[in-house]
C-alpha cells in the first residue's frame, strides 16, 4: 500500500526547446545531493510521451493557418483530458493510499510501506495557455496538495536553435506560433500563480531555486474553497486578464479610427474634436480597467482566450462597448 505524507504538482512551461525536459533530468540528479533525498520521490510526467508529437504539431499549425478542424480540435482536447485524468488518478492513489496498478506502472512507481515519502510530480509540457495550467491548480485544490510553476523563459530564436539539436524536432512554424500565443505567468495579478519561479539562461543555481518553491508548495498545499463564489470570481479575473493585452491594442487602434471618422464627418463641429478625443481616450481607459478587474461581461466564448479567428468579433464587441461609453458621456456624440 502506498502512503504519502505530502504531494506537489510542479508545472514546467515554456517553448519547445527551452530546456524543460533537461531541467527535469537535472532535478533527478540533484535530488541525490539533498539531505532528505531518501524521502523524496520524483515522478516525471512527460506530455511528449503521452501525447503524440504529431498531434501537438497538427493542432498548433492548425491554429496558425486558421483552418480549425472540429474533429482535430476535439481529438486534441480529448487527448489532453486523458492525461489530466491519469494525473488525477495518480494523485488519488498517492493521497488516499489506494492501488491502481495501471497508473502506478504507467508512471513507474514501486509500492512501498513508507508514510514519510514526499511525492513531487513534474508536469513537463509547453502549457502556453494559462487555462492549461489553471486546470492543474484546480486539481491541486481538489486534492489539497501543493502546486507551483517553473517558467523557462527564452527567446523564440534560442528555442528554435535548441530545438534543432533534439532527436525529435518540432517544426519551426509551430514554435513561432506558440511563442505568439504564450501567456506567461502573472504572479503579481493572479493569486493562484504566486508560487512561480522564472528560469532563464542567466539564472544562477537553477535547481536550488526550483527546490525552494517545491518545498514551499509542499509546506503550503492549496486549500479547498469554502465559498464557490470565490472560484467563480477568480475564473472571471483570469479570463479577463488573458484578453486584456489584445483588447488594449485593439482599443488603441479604435481610438484612432473613431477620431478619424469624426474628422471626416462634415456634420461634426471641428471645435468639438479635442473634447471628443478626450472622451474616446477616457472610454478606452475605463474599458481596460473593467477588463482587468473582471467586471466587463465578455461573451463566454471570447473570455478564455482570443485566437485569430475570434479577433474580429472581439473588435466589434469592444467598439460596441466604446460607443456605449461615449453615449453615456454625451448622448449625441455617436449619432
């Protein structure tokens, strides 16, 4: 019967070629030098081994080409959900001292009668969308276990160069697309991402920094929510932040468009242009604040993330919101 004292999920995120798998190997080597090495059991969950690389490439390139195939998209989601379920079953075994031979064998775990073993599960994937990482935070919350993140930060150029030395390479176009869509951790804005370490090629004592946040996560497991409303509010904030940057770029462009339209309107008094410009910019700022606070009601299909095929719809939604702001400030300004 497996017994575990503490468990932590460690999310590794970054572009293909950033060095995530290499860093996982270094952690396995460094654990031998730790004073409590005999009470730590590292488990490497490599998504490249569980999800065919060809399917990953097809999905990313499909997104890039904007030719999303419904069947391919569902296949992708189904495969990732299957990995999630396997990790869930693994934690269930370790947390509740149950035996699931298929799962234990899959992750190479040997049964042992030791109640003092800490299990550290290394989740080795790109995790470039925040939603991909958040579901594992929710898993940690569900089981009341530790959670932390390690973001391997590197330029697209370095990732592409290092990818070329891999046995199995990811297409350069896929890396470039992923780099554009990557949503870095925001520990200052999102409480669930607070236990994050950023690793770059210049980071000293890399494994020491990771062991520090792992220990912190083991000591402070994620607490279950007593109030469901808090989770809903957190999800709204997360969704809003994921589109805030793109919305800001669209709104800045929209400000210029609205001012140009006003100038081109022969019935619009030239003397009112300065006041109109001020109101448009004020509207832009208030919308951005509402997005970041999570109080702006995005359509549900836009709230999670904005891919290219949804960008036009977001533009139309933001223009509508801007026109509402202008009407509130001056009923006749948009007529």
